[in-house]
C-alpha cells in the first residue's frame, strides 16, 4: 500500500484540521445572546440524552465522534473502491468498523482510526443481491414486511411474520439470490406510511376519498359525512375518533403514531401557513383547498345557514360562492392565515360555478376539545384556538445568504442544496450540523 496515501488519509480524517472544521457550535459565552443555532444544538443534545438515556455531555461526545466517523467512512469508501464491504459504529457510537474484502487493505483502515474486518462479499455485491429482491417486490409474500442489507453480518436479511419463514426463503430463492447470502429473521413489523398531515391533502377510508381540513393535536378535522366513528383511514393512517352527520357535518381523525400534524394548507402548488382561527366577517374573501379541484377562492355570503341534503338537514353552516366537487369534502377553508372551516357540500361544480357550504372550525374544536396546530410551534405541539381576536403570526424562515442549506436537516442520496451562490450535491447522506456548511465538508458535499 502506498505510504503517501496512508499518511494523507490519516491526516485528512484524524487531524486537528478536520476536527476544527466539523466541531459542534460552542454554546454562547457568558454575556452573549444564544443564537438560533445554539438553541437548536441544545435541543438536539437534550433529545439525544432523553432517548438514548445518556447524559448531555455523553450526547455531545457521541455526536462529535459520529461526525468524525462519517467523514472517515466516506473517505475510506472512495479509497477502498470495490474492496469496501460496509461500515458500522459500535453501540456507544465511538468505534468505527470498516469491512473489506481484501485483507491487504486493513492497514489503510487502521490509519484512518477505524477497526478493519474482512468479509467475503463487497458492499456492491450485497446491494446487487438486494436489487434482485427489489425487482421481485410485487411477488413478495404478504408475510414479508421488508428486507435489507446487513453489513455487520455480510448478508441480506429478509423479515418474516410468524409462520412466513418458509415462504420468505422460497421467494428469495425465486428472486435469484443465493441461499447462503440470505438470512430470514422473524418479525412483528406491520409497516405503514407515515406522512405530514396538511390541510387540503387527500385521505382515504374504505373505497372513499375525502380531504383533510386542518391539522390538530393528534390528528386532523374533516367532514362528518366522510366516515362514522371507528372508520379506519389511510394516508394518513388513523381512525375516526368522533363524527356527527347529519345535523352537523364534522369529524376528527386520531392519526396513528408517526404521522406529523403541520400548520399548513396545500395551495396546489405550494402551501400557506395556518396561524389561528379568527372568524372572518360576511363578504370576506375565503379560499378552499381540496384533493379534487385544488385551490379555489370566493367570498363568504351568509353565516348560520341551514341546508337540507338527502341524508337530512345540516345547521350552522357558512354559505359561500367558491366552488367544490366530490372528493373536496372535508377540505380546508382559510382567510389569509386564519382557519375558517371544513367543506360540507353544496351544488354546482368548478366549471359552471355553484354554492358551497362549510362547517365552521370553531364548533369542531369546541365539541371535541381539540387544539389547532398553528405556525410558530414545533410540529408535535399545538396551540389552543384563541377565543378573542389575535394578531395573526406567520412562520419565519432563516436561510444562509444566497442559499437553501440549513442545519439539523436530513439530506439523502441525490439531494441538492445551494449555499453562498453555489449548488451542491450530496456525496454522503447525513443530517446537517452547524459547521457542516457544504464548502466546509467536501467529504459530504460536492459542487453540482
């Protein structure tokens, strides 16, 4: 092995220069005001401490160690080429193991401060085998919830629910993956999509489709005719926790864990923020979002309206001249950044026009003791709807001058960002940190 390469690698990934470049942003000194980056770092360390059950200082040390390991791994991956067989950290996040298929490359790994391990198959070979399974995904048994490459055992793992082990092995063999490469593991997983809950987006129940009204703590509000209590929903997954129709036309869905309420309404394209629910007066402009006809606007004609549908009479609705069509039911009505209600029904369409009614949001929130998700709060928290008019607030964003890069953001494979007037492409997927600006970490970003 070329000694110059060894020396250069060691200097690049264990030297003081790298540590300085990717060091965590220091906390504000006494007398200095904490910056947003300081606050975000403090919150991240607190979350790591809480969820990994370690002290804040251990969390800080672990994060710094993981940052150095990520850069070292990416550098070695390039230098080892086809001999690279994957990498992993130990349970403490402090020791990096890098696997190789050529034992002669072990010195290069050690020079980088990592522990070498020799395996028979390269990472590229594992990925190629997994691609064979991916190509046959539509034929995977219902008892197989997933599969993945396991670099720690140099194999492909196929998960199988109880009683599905034999079917999993047969499917893997039929996909062309050698038996000695596959390891079947028992699993109780029942995966489902976890998505952002945004007003105006579609959701489904049985064979029907409606639209999300507004995100609330724990789920979202919608129309009552879109599902009776107990009805299961998909995208986002959840269950109707309360529903009233006819008489009223409102419901709320308790979303399954992992779906995130957002203080946003889909504008088709783009989004608008939701800052509160101050009721707008008659003749105010109002816009509606729905999964069939998108974003449509009109004015509020009358309030406290009763309308009779074939199923019965609905009272307390607001009447408008904005249009809507089937599938828009349950969707958001908003004036400026203030939530107004959810689509109930009406007559006409978005070609000839019509009269559409919405169920006011304040009644829904009051009946079910819900809190509207509004801008300015973390996605997981919500704010009680104001009972007196308040000054609307809008979310603020802070991007670097001339760029879209931001710290504490996950950038996956193929992601691009801009910073300092240049566009960068991800080399190594990662969650960004202060000090990891694209020009500072060439192991993570390259000019696009």
